[in-house]
C-alpha cells in the first residue's frame, strides 16, 4: 500500500488547541519542519547522536546513591508523562522505559554474573536467559504497540454493480447444529447483493441433519471424503468447488453482523494490493477466567490485548495477521500461495505470512463485526492455547520470519514477536521458582548486593508496568498478564519445545463450543502443576522465615527480597488455582445484554410497549412496568424492530417478577429463526458498544484485585482439600 493510501494515525486534530497534547504536537512539528532535515547527512547525524546518547545513558556506571537518584528522576518523569494525554507522551514513556530496562540488562551482564560455583551458575544463568527473553519481548512489543494505525472503514462505491461476489465459508467439524444455526442465519442476512452472496457450510463431520438444514434454507453444503489437514484442508477443498472473487470466513460459532461486508470491503477498493482484512474476535460468553473469577464485562479478557492493541500496531507495519475467522481474503492471491497453509496447526497466521512474503498487503479493522462463543472450560481453553503455541513454534522452525525473502524489517519483527510470545512457558516457570534457589540452596543468582539489585531491577519493572498500563490500559490490566502466563506456562512449555525441535509432531485439535457445566467442581487434573508450585513456594516462605532468625546484615536484606518475590509468586499461583475452580454454566446458549425496543401482544389483543434486557436464540429477558400482571405460562407474541422492519415471534412466559419478564420462544419456524437472528445477533451495532469501553487500568487497583483473587484461590484449594478428605 502506498503512503497516501494508508490512513494516518494522527489525522484527528486536538479538540482543544491549548491542550498539552496540542502544544507538544506544535513543538514537534516545528522542529521536524526545519529545512536542515531535508539533508540526508543531518538525519544520519541525528540518529547517530541519539544512539550515542542512549548508549551513554545505558552504560555509565553509577554507585548506589547515583543509581537511586537517576531512577527516581526517570520514574518521576514517567509518572508526569503518564498524566499528559497524547501519543508523544506515550513515546517519551517508552523511551524512558527502554532506557531503564536496557540499563538493567547492561548492568546484569557486566556486573552480576561472575558466578563462583556450579550451583550459582546453573540457577543464575537460567534466570539471566529468562530475563533476556522477557527483555526482547518487551522491546519488540513496544515497537508493535507504540503507534496503532487505527484504520477506519472506507465507504463502498455508490454503484452497487461494481461490488464483487463473495463466498461465505462456515467450516464445522463436531460442533452441534444448535451452535451453527445462528452463524448461518446471520450470514444469510448480510447486506450485500444477493446474486453475489453465496453462503456455504463446510461440514467435515458429514452429518445428515446439517445437510437437511442447509437444503431447507437454500445455502450451500460442501463435504469431502476425508479430514486431511483439518480446518485448512476443509477450506481448501471448498476453494476447488466455489468461484467468487472474495471469501469471508467465519468459525461456525462466530456470528457476523449484517454490516460486515459493507464495513470491510471498502478497503479492497481503495487498496488494490490488499488481499486480506481481519476484524476483531469478540465473545458474548465468558471464557473460563471470566466465569470462574467473575470478571466478565468488568475486566478485559485474555484475547482483548491482541485484538485491541497488538493487531492495530501490526497494521502500521503492514503485518496484520489472519486469525482464521471474521476475515475476508481475495481468492486469486490465496490460491497463489497454495490456499490456506497446511504445514502448521496455526494455518491462519502462516497463510498471512506467506501472503506478506509475496509483497501483498494485509489489514486490520478494529471494528467488531462478529461475535462468538468463548471456550467453556479451563481444560478446553488450555488445549486451544497449546495448539496456538505449537503452531507458532512450527512456523518459527519451518518458515522463520527473520529469514527468507519478501518481508520488510517491521514485518519480520511483528511476526517474530507473535512466535516468541508463545515461548513464555519456560521463562515464566523460571520466574515462579527463581527465589527458591536462594531460600532452599543459598544460590546467589545475582553476584551483587541486595540494595544494588533493587536499585537496578525495580526501575526496570516499574517503568515497564506504568508504560504498558498507559499503552494497554483499555485492553489489559496490570499484573493480569502474569496470571494468564502462570496458568498456561506448564502446559505450553513442552509442546513448544517439541514442535520447535520436530515441527511434524502434533495435530490440530478442535476447540469444543456450546457445552454446559452442570455442576461446580474443582479441576484437580488441570490444577495439579499450580498446586505443586504453590506448595513449594509456601515451603520456601517457611524456610525463609526460619533463616531470618539467624541472618544478619546484607543476608537479611537478601532474604527479605527473595521472600517478597516468593509471596508475589504465591499470589499468582493462588489466582491460577482459583481459575481451576469451575463454576456452573447451565445455559448452552448464552444471553446477550441489549436494550432493544419491543412490543408484547397478548392473545386478547392488548399490547404493552417495553424493552429487551437480554436475548438468546431461545428467548428474551424483557423490562416491563413493575405492576404488570402476566401469569406464568401465558402465550403471547413479541415484536422486535429494525428501522421499518418488524419481526413477530410467538413466546411463552417463563418468569415474571419485579419489572422483569422472561419469555421462551414457542416453536419458531426456520424463517422466523432467521429473522430473529437478523434483528438481534446480526444488528450492525451488536458488539461495538461494549468493545474497549471497560474501566481503564490502574496498576495499584489491579494489583489489589489479583491479590484478592490469589487469596480466594488458596482458600478454595484448602476448602476443596478438606472436603475431599472427609469420608463419603
């Protein structure tokens, strides 16, 4: 894409010309407008000077007092910048954070690894390597997220005859028809010329009820005689028997809005080299973290960071990933790379990488235009992440973005960081056990005094926390990344290492959707690694307390630092245990909160104007006047509206109390079910209102919530253990 075709991230002017943001922008624009910058030597000199200055800041040795004063000044500046709006302040915070972290790493390698025995060396070098990994991910992460592109929709041409044909692929394998119905109904209602819209269910389960359902609706039904290469093979088989210019792909539980194609397709007209456009994955049911920790809609979930910030940052570098669903791909170029990639189990990201190597553009549009079901259980969630991690390790081994032709520098780093991310298993386990090396074995993993360690390490951690909170605040709260990694670390470590060594090992596992959890239980199987690590860390604290009675001087300070670190790890592991306490989920079809105008019509002809409170494919929650006397079991009809369109749905009252009415739909026909989907799940604004609108991150408040959940998890573990010991 040429520069003039790409949307500029700073196009929106400041609303207040006297704001700090406007002042900074004016100053920077004035400096960058100097004529001297038109000379190449001036630009080279500026880069060299900046590099030398950064090198000086990183490498100048300071004594304890000097390092403390430097750190206080630097962090004070970061706190001041965190209160100042604008991207320039964010960039300045990133520079300060990189300076503090680089200074720590430089000091770490030059002053702290003179190990004198093999015990210190074994634990010490293990920690250094884990820190180096975290430092690399931090730096590349800043590159990715410092300046999100914030692409906006491009209007479609007024001449509808120029709009291309689109095949909508809905691949399925073992999901129940109940899950797939809404996706098919909503795909059929897409606002697009009907003679150029073709919906296909790709049924790798080859099920008669699916065939009958598709035939009754008049949508395409495609099967094959094998299941080679799982989802990728399923889509590639469909490519051979379809012909539209573009392909929109939705996982069978991802329900598109009616506006999906009109919102997304405009970019393909503006940029003729664009071959793939991805939109966010939004979920209308809670994932295991949200359900078991009761954080649904109160805190960003695990995936929101990627779709809220990372993908938008990738887009600046023309490195947006294909994520397997809620995306559009141009057929010609997809066939040029051999269809969906089959060499790895993360076929989506690998396909985008192949397209990028050929010089084609990819794009990300941060406008939620579809929503689906999250994983129901922690074990299912872990299994899904294992597949993602294995696939990224396979790509890193077989098609590493650092090597080969076709990619620009920014693209290489964005793809590299996506793969590096899933190697966090071993480093996270190192961080969860590192202080135990001193508490159990007196191993000195730092060859430095405790106070010097604090003076260098604390600024590194504090800057990273405050800066990431500034960048990610809408989509990831502080300290929750450590919780997510602690839960998954043990399970992804081995598959990643094995896949990197032998990429051919491993298979595609389908994530189950649409299930229920009828009874709350503690998943001892999935929690076993956290429980063991938690108990070991608790023993470490006990050992540390015992050693405190005989410690003196610097040894006391070292003990305290390691014990504080261990307490933090105990909190993280307690939170991990809390996630393994599965709560009930008795609804197979989750309800979606929405206030939509509605009218109730009773059998006697009376009507009642009201609003919906929530909806599902089986019923509605309605807000009615508190004095409404509507007996349970009453038959009625409910009208829902879209512009001048009205849908009327027969229903039966299942609940009535305190101004709330629950109704269950009564034997809807297929056309009525399709109309219901169009008026509810497929509304153009169905998912936009709640995207990224949660409470912004405040690090101390977030730390408090993690501590609370960690303590709760340990309480749940103790209670469950006591109950399991009681005779039945």
